[in-house]
């Protein structure tokens, strides 16, 4: 069902070095080389459409793979390959995918076919919608009758445009009489004292009392008018 890198022993490690992915026309070569001298340790050949049989990822880690290496004489073996960093394993997968896309594009160029995934988007030039000199646009707007009363009708204007007459009460005239204040409650000592005082003043100086009354009435009328 697949390979698990957790079952591999650290003591089974046989080599560490540099890995290169080389594209040779329609074939991809994974070369394991010495980082200093460049000597080839092993090579894995990926033929078109046979990536799954040559490179198989581990089931329990994205950093480990199983490569099918060949000696060029028909003999092959399966070895485990592991990267120290996850981004290195990601770049390894991307390099294999780029090779497959390159081979597919080259085959499509020869046959004259294009795939949906690699098709280019045809960008049309922007259309000029500006009006030419002397050109006009006619817009027909349909009249939509209102079902309810509008704000104008609520304010007293009809749909025909004629304003309705509003009946308002006339303002009170300033020449009207001012109502006298409410009489004081019965048995009020303050009201009785004020009544006795005003009565005595009225008996002694009736002219002065009348003058004060007319003056207060005139002032109260001014206050009401203002």
C-alpha cells in the first residue's frame, strides 16, 4: 500500500549529498551527486507518463520519497530519499511538475492542439463608448403612477398642481381684553391681608389707585403684544 519513512532506521543511511532535476527533452533525470566533486552516485529516470512508478511519496511525511534508480544496464533498485527542510521537498515536486508541463506544451505545439489549463486569455482592447460630435441619446422613461398619497398631497397639494386652501384660525388681536387672574382660594390669610390693604389705599387715595391700575394694565398689554 505504500512506503512509510517511520519504518526506516537511521543506521540504514548510506549517502548524503546534492540532488539535481535535469530535463532532457521528454525525459527527466533525478541525479544524486557529490556536492564537492559532482560525482554521480545514482540516477532516477522519469519517462513520459511514468512519474508515479519512478517517484513515490511516503505515506507518513511530505519530506520523504522513494526513488527507482537504474544503472543503465537494465537493473534497478528502490531507495528512500529524505529532505531536511519541507520547502526543499516542495521545490522538488514543483520541478517535476514543471517538466511535465513543458513536455505537454511541446507535444501540443507539434499536434496543433491546446489544452484548457494552458490556454491564454484573449484580452480584447477597451471599447470606446464616448459619444461622437453631434450624436445624441434618447431615453424613454415610463411614468409610474403612485398608489398612495405622496408628500405633496399630504401637504395639501393635489396632483394637478393647484394648491388647496388651508383654513387657519386668525391670530388673537392685541386690543382684546386680558383675562383677570384666577381668584384666590377662600380662607387664605395672605389674600385677606392683601384685600384689606388695597381697600384702605383705595379709600385714602382713589386717584393714585386708578393710576397704578391703568399703568399695570398697560404694561401687561405690552408684554402680551411682545
